[in-house]
């Protein structure tokens, strides 16, 4: 693999031991309060201090179904690491890096702990679906996953670039599910009526299809050739790098990325690797940017530039895309998201470019043909992860909106527990 697409290496033994030894083993560990899984961080780090990685591994796996993934892609600065008491005046413990060190250096086969006669269908092979399937299968439940695409892992495979998450990490989870007897049925998109029909042959159904569309810009000329959907762009890159099923394009000139979330950072950093200059345009300020500070810093270190308080109003064209017209914005009062609302100034600027990538957020597919499952703007409406139909559950982004991998994983574990207890 081209080194530009390789992940940063894991801690060495010495680096891990030095980092673990810095941990204060707090009586009231704030890092754990910042973790959506309530990971027993203090305890597994204590085992690293004791040089007992096997015990550390067991602790991690008791709390997380996807530790190989979450240790890498979680926004640690907002979660465990961001709550570490050492971070108040100095450098917080690198909890995620220590977790990755353990799970990359210990391998234990997954075992079926109990037996069950239940049979469950999981819709979607992304983080929520995988974690639900894994927890159910460990308790002897027969699980079949229906995946609309040819990708195992959902966004983990097609949406996250290899330099952030190499495919062998995802393959390792697939191997675990294989060992547990989980069957994955690929290229099988399901409409609402088909999902409801599944309930006749399964004891429960879990819908975890995620968000597969990028929201429209709703500006003139956005459908021109040369304007890309961020997910389609990242799929193209991942097909070439991870799956060797395509060739990487060589990009010249300037690529404008609209949006400032983590998907936008992935698209911008990928564009740089393909030979383009990358400019991120965002309608709010740096303070309101949804991407983590770490991802923005990494993008800037790789040469990505930013224009904040710029809102796109029109894609410019001659024979093809040649630029983006933006309105200069000011920040007003906070909106429903808690961030200050961008307000137009009626001042405009034209920014020349060769292509545009839209990354302003994701939305769900409209699969609800029978209109039986209760929805709100195509998001499933649930009461504690239960849909309005008995025995049909839903979780992850299709319910929560665009959240993190770890939050989707927690949904999957919780649904598995609900099904096991029923």
C-alpha cells in the first residue's frame, strides 16, 4: 500500500508502558464518564501497568463489541481523553491509543457463551448491526445480517479512508462473526414491506441501516459534472485503496470541500493525497465546526486550508465547474443546535476551483414504502430502541441522526440485550 494511505503505527511496548504508568488510577475516573460504553478504562490501564495484556483485553471486550475500531476512530478528545483529569493542566492519558495497543497485541477467539433457540435478522452490516449480531451470536442466537451493498462494515469500509482505518481491522471483526456462525447476505436492500415480512420468520428484527445519502446543497448548478457527493468520492477512493477494484484518480488544481465535519476532513485529506489543493468552505466559524480539533489540525498539517464564515450560494461554470460563489457570513444568536447561527451580509466572493465535494451532512434513504413504521423526516422514531411494531427494533444513525461509531455500537449492544431478555 502507498504510504500516504497507511495508518499511523500503534504504540510500541515501551511507549504503552510509559503512557500507562502516567495514569493516576483515579478513585473516581472521569475518563469513564466520558465514554459512551462506560469502558473500565482505569482497570484495563492498570493491567497494562501490570504487563498483563490478556486481562486488559478481557476488560475491554466486556465493555465494547468493536474495540479494534473504536480505539482508532472514536473522537477521544471529546470523550475519554477529554475528561482525563491530567488534561486540566497538562497532557491527558491517550486512552484510545492504549486500547488499540491491547487489542492489536492480543487475539482471543470469540466463544458462544450460552445457547438459544432464537433467530434474529439484522438489517445493515455497519457498526450498530455488527455489534448487535456479535452480542446475540455469543449467546447462541442464530443471526443473519442483510446488507444492501457488497461492503461488510458499512461506513467503516466505504466511508473512512485507509489512512484512518485500514481494512484488516474490519476484516478481523468479520472473522469473529464467522467464528460465531453469523451469516451475512450481501447486495440485499430491503424496503419497509420486506422488513416487516421478515418478522414472520424471525423472533426479532433490528434495523441499523445508517445514513447513506449526502444532503443536497440546494444551490444552482450543484448537479454539474465535477460536483461530488462526499460519500461517493470516499467510496471511489476506498474501492481503489482498500479493495483494489478501481484506480485512484489524479486530481490537479483546487478542490473545494463544503462542510467542516469529520467526513469533510476525510474528503479534504484524501483530495490532497490525490494531488489536489484542498480548500474547506464552512458557513460558521472554526469554533462551531463539527469536526474534532484533532481532525482539523491533521488536515491543516497536510496542507488543507479553510475559509470560515463563507456560505455557498452558486456553483460557477464555463464548460465545466470553475468556481464557487459564497456569501460572507456573520454569527448571530445560537440556533437549536446550540451553535451561533450564520447570518448573511449580502457580500459575495467567487472562489475559483476545479471540482467541489459536498459534505454538509447525511440523510437516510426513503425505504418506507408501506408507511407502517413510524418515521420523522425518514428517520425511524423509537421508544427506547423499539419501533412501533412489536419485535422490530432500530438503532444507530437511522434513529439518532449522524452520530459516532461508538454511539451506534452501544445501540447495537443495547438492542441485543433487549432481545436476549425478552
